[in-house]
C-alpha cells in the first residue's frame, strides 16, 4: 500500500502500474493547482492498493471499517486502453470528515467479489484511449 500526499511521493514510487501512475500524476497536479498547494495532506490522500492483503487493511487506509462495508462518496471504474493492452482500476473516494477524504486506487482484478459488489452499487465508468507506450508514462 502506498500513500501519496505530494508529487514527490508519486515520483519516488516503484512498482505501481504505469497507467495508474500517469492517472495519479494528472490528478495530483490538478489538486495542487486548484488549491494552490504542494501537499494535499491537509484535505486528503491518495492510497494505492498493491495486493489483496492491502484491501483487507482498512485501518492503514484511515478507514474505520472494511472496504466491503465502507460508504463511498463516488466510485469511478476506469479502463485505460492502448493499441496493445488495457487496464481497469477503481478510483473510490471515502470522506472521513467534512474536510478530509481519501481516494483509493486499485486494479479491478485485485478486489474480492465482496468489495467489488459494494463499490459497484453506484459508480460511473470511463474509458480512456491513450496513444503512448507504458515507458512514456512513469518510470
């Protein structure tokens, strides 16, 4: 599990899917410009789940209950496609207070059926076609 609060956190990461990394890069840049800040820790965090064990560690995400029982503000099911491959992942926002939320990112196949059922009670779906190679996104 990786916690990202600023651009340098993201750039220091190794081993996360480059398409998720590219998506997060755009998102963290947007938030930092929108709120004129270098660090989003005052109002939130991005959590990247890397393993099935991570999906079961709700307290490390800052949640009071498991993902299968969590109330999500929104869930986006995102599929990024190139000519050669595609990846589907979720971006799920959990509000912890009026002023703080965490965005949870996980590859769709990493999630259990129980978590998928909860997350997909209400969601939006987005397909993004990109014309770059994996190596051009994040290292």
